[in-house]
C-alpha cells in the first residue's frame, strides 16, 4: 500500500515544528542546534527523513502488521519515525565540540518530542469527544508515573550502541501512554489552566 503524497507535507511540517520547539529550548541553554551534514557535507533535510520513513514502512507492514493493506496506526508511525531519526541523526550542535553521546541525546529528544506532538495532533483530529492537550499532558508532566515514563522512554531510545530500538515495543509504549493520558483526561473534572 503506497503512502499518499498528501501525507508528506503535514508530517514534514510537524517535524519542522518540533525542530523549532527544540531549538528554542536549547537556545535557553545557550546552545544552538542545526541540521547535521552527511558525509558529503550536504545538510540532512526533512525530505530525507520522509524518504527513509517510506523506505522502512514496507518492513513494518511485513513484520508488524497482520493486514498489510490497512493504514499503519499512529503508534507505529511514531515508533518508525523515531527509529529513522535515531538512524539518520539529523540534528547536531552548531558550535561543535559536543560529545557524540550529547549529540545522540539531542536526537533522542527530537524523536521523543515528535512522538508526543504527533500523538496529541492525532487525538485532536480523530478523538470523538473534545480533546484537551493540557489535560492529556498533565499526568505525563506532573506525576511520578509520567516522569518515570519519560525517563524510561529516553533510556530505550538511548540504546544506540548495542541495537536499534524495537519498533513494536516502542509502539506499544506510545499506545499505553495514550490510553493512560486519555483515561486521566476523562477523570479530570477541572482542566489545568491553559497558557
């Protein structure tokens, strides 16, 4: 099953938006991030991330889906995108002199933030009842369980030295996080203040 060309622009737009958010976060720490260069000194582009995703998608369909004609679900989209980000390592520190582990951690942060933003956006569009991102994110940010999830997910993504991330396992973590956040959101009678 081919991916429609209409899917490319929103995904690339989201990857760009997440880069912009991450750039602001790192600027507050007096670090500038940029797109990394390939071996031929050409900067990595969002189109390359998309092309890699499309290339790897058939493997995901073949190995992780029973019915390969169906659309890939949002949790697997996130896991595959994270995998591709960690394989390509599209981000770097502009100043140089930063360790390889810190540069890898930068890309882990990019992959994680993409997953979170993608999950929220999908729920804003497809969730049948009103979806409140602040209420959804509240337990992730303000509870021990949510903070533990973030720490453990970052540990999973940092396993670069030994093996690539297990896509199905990673997709299941996003599924569980989504269910946990939705359940919490439904229980909250008063939403946290926005802004």
